[in-house]
């Protein structure tokens, strides 16, 4: 379960291998922890794309399969349960505009 991800602004990076007892720890470029994708540059482009894709899928599902709903309250309940829950789960830092990407 242990992985190493290195985040630095330096150009010359020392390649150092980490060990737990005598077992080497894997180096990774991205890691998902508690629903947030962490990258070495600490930008959230991949996660934002994944969240937008999920939202588009859910909205497409609602648009295709729920055309029989005429009540705005029923549509609102479906929207809140399917789409807004994705937006509210671990997405506040992600949906901010990345100026570095």
C-alpha cells in the first residue's frame, strides 16, 4: 500500500530508492487518495476531466431516460441525487481554474 510520489521544482532530481525494512517502495507519477488524484506538479487536470466526464454521463442519462418527467421538482431531485453529489464530493480544489495547465 505504500507508494512514493515526488514533488519538486528542482531540475536536477536525485534518484533515491525508499525502503520499508528491506522491501523497496514503488515510485508512482499519480496516486488517488480519498478520491483526489495527486500528481507531482499538484495540478488537478486529470481529476477535473474525470469529474466532468462523470457529470456528462449522468446528465446524458437523465436527458435520454427521463424525458417523461414533466415536474421540475422531480427533475431537481434526480439532478441533486445523481449530478450534484458528484460535484460536492472532493471537488472544491479541483474545479478551480488551473492557470498552470
